[in-house]
C-alpha cells in the first residue's frame, strides 16, 4: 500500500511536467519541423489524428499515446487555424499541426477529438463518412442514444461496430469505475456525489487564474469568483432545475453507463484550488446486504481501480498522488452511521489522464485488439 506522503509540486512544475509533448510555436521554434513526418513505422500501426492537439487534454492524449506505446504509423496533430502550422514534439519527432479538412482527406484509422462540442458536432460525421473511428471527448454525442458512452473496464461491449464513440465526462469516468463492481454485486439504488474538481478541468485558463491569484497578480478570471483559497460550488453553467450542467452530466452519464432504470444519482460539483486530480465523496445505498470486506473484495477485483484505505496510517487517495497515473484510487470505505444499506467512498483520479486522455486511448486499444482495423 502506498504510504508515501509526497511534497505537493508547484503549479508551474505540474503544468510543465505534465507536458512532455510540448507545443513549439512557430515564432519560437526550437525543433526543425518535417511536415508531416511519419512516425517510426509499425506493421500494425495506425494513422491517428488528434483533433485539438494543442489544448491541455490534446497534449495529454499525445503524452498517453506515447507512454502507453499505442502503435502509431502516422500521427496527425490537428488544431484550429490559429495553431495550424505550429509544431508539436511527439516521441522526439517534430510534427507540424494541420487543419481539420486536411486530416479528413488523410482518412486516418482513428480520430481522437478534444476540441469542444461544436467542433465535434461539425467534424465527427466527416471523419465517419471516410471510415475513420471517432473517439470524442466532448459532450456533443454522449447522450445520443445511437452513440455508445464507454469506459472500457465497465462497458467495452457497447463499442460494437460504432464509428463514433463518446468518452464520458471526467467526473463520471472515475465514479463509474468504482460503482460498476458494487452495482454488479450489491445493486446500487442511489448515489449522492460531491466533487472536488481540479482547475485543470477548465483547461489552461483555469490553471492561469489560480497561478495569477496566488502570485498576487491581476488575474484573468474564468470562474465567477477567486479560486485561490476558495471553493466554488459551481462547475459549468446553472440549469433551470438549479443543478449545474456538470452535475447533470454526472446524473445522466452514470445512469446511461450503469443502469438507467435502477440507479438514481444526484451531485454537487465544486471547483477547488487543486492543479490536477478530481476527488469525489460518494454516498451509496444498495439493495442487497453487504459487508465492508465484501465491498473491498469487489473493488479489488476491478481492473484499473486501486484501493488506498489504511486511515490509521494516513493512507487514502489524494489528488497529488494521482498526477500522471492511469488508475482510479478509492479509499475511506465505510458503512454509513444511520443507514444499514449506506456506504461511503472517496474516489480520486487524474482528470486529464483516466478522466479524459487515457480512457480515450484505452478505447482505441480495445479497437486495435478487437481487430477492427484489419477488416
Ligand atoms: C470540469 N468536467 O472539470 C470538466 C472537464 N471535462 O470542469
């Protein structure tokens, strides 16, 4: 069990360290581009487009493609016209960023999207039309009944022959990773979730606001209030039912993935001054009787889930320990004091890795293993 208490990294170190695949802007080029340079070839390698390659999630996708050794024959980094022509570094190669029309013409095997819902709505069908499998990290397709919403450890079977596959929201992915084995064994009837969401969930602009406030500089605000030394119970916009869009994503997506009829989900989503790693306090009520050791056994058997639960030794999941990791961490596992069927959990994961990039690449890995590209 991990009992090391690491020193929290500085904001700048986290932002720097996260990005091995740096974007080297045209005006500050340090690597000579070779346009577009084929990656070292592999017989089974795929042509992979990353749409939104210069954003925080896009850069993490490049990092995860490299660290997970996804077999790539050719990488096509794609970005808006503002970033077109800039250069990214991937596995030591300099590759020029291209526009989305050019990427469609290249008919890649896979297009990983993280460029916002509007771009996904407009361009995913164009890739689909040329036979590309789209794995979309935006919310554009998630609740479309014709599009599978996939966490591979939970519901890889839903992928089938679909050419557009949706990646769930970051806070949903880590939640369903812990809920799935418990639902299978004890039937969850109700989940009440409180999130503690990192500023990286709102991209580089969120990191910038926190860094500027902490440095005492005038901050460019993307949140309606200061985020440093604060918690803001407001992620994304408020809806007519007084929940936020982020809270309703947790509600709808969890039900779609796990069990629409049986599982009820309510959430409060809170932005906290943490750089990297979302945390969730989760209260569950189950239909079937359970013991805490049985719960731990079910969680232990779930691939990609790691139990860190030795509170007497100060061991529990924390966002500082989740940076750059592909797993979901769960701890503080205990029965409720007032409800025999009630259980509490604390769930943490790197929202840019398993919460976005890693999950998308695991879907690509599943496609690769299932032989889709040999057909
Ligand atoms: C957030 N859910 O953390 C977003 C990121 N997908 O705000």
